[in-house]
C-alpha cells in the first residue's frame, strides 16, 4: 500500500510534466503500484488540496483557436445549465400538481369515510332498538343481556 506522500509526489510529478493526473497514471507512476481502493482516496485528497481540474490538452492549437473553444464551451455550459433549470422547474410544477391532486383524492376519501362511519353508527343504533323491541315482543332477553353474553351489535361477530 503506497503512502500518502508517494501518491502526492507522483501526482505532482505528472502535473509538472503536463500529463493528466488520473488514477491510472498515478498507479502506473508508483514504484510498487497500488490498487484503486488504496490510491483513490489519497488522490482525491490531492486533487482537492491542489484544486486540480483536468484541462483539455491543447498544446498544438493556436491561441486564437483555444480562446474560441473556451468561449464555445462556456456558452454550451450556460445553455446546458439553463435547460437543466427549465426541466427541473417543469418537474417541480408537475410534482406539485400531482401532490395537489393526491391531497384532493385523500380529502374526498376521508370525507366519504366519515359519512360511512356516521351511517354505520346510525345503523347500529337502529339495530339495537329493533332487536330490543323484537326481544320484548317475543319475551326474550333485552339487548344489554345479549351484549354481556358475547353478541356484538356492530355486526362484526357474535359468539
């Protein structure tokens, strides 16, 4: 496993020679080599400390052409950022509308549930009254006795 100073020295040597400072080049430049896992984190630290950003190799291009390429790249990057921002905003608006629609559906479902619960409670009361009358008319036990014996009036189950 290479030491931090070895990775830094190799990366500095590559940079001074005008070569690309990449994981592959650094590992190849180390005497004992190294693995991606060992060298990668150290090289990442080196790149952060040195603010290293690989540049387009343009040694053989005329200066005027290099400036034109740099300007075109900057314009392309600005257009790409604008397009990305536009797409992001469209997605945000779409998701906000989707969330609003989901909230409406949820509120409607909850309102229907409240109505159904109220109706079920009303029907339980009617059932209890009707069973009470039927019991009294036939001489059976009143509803309170049936509840104690395990009969459930909400219709869920009876023992």
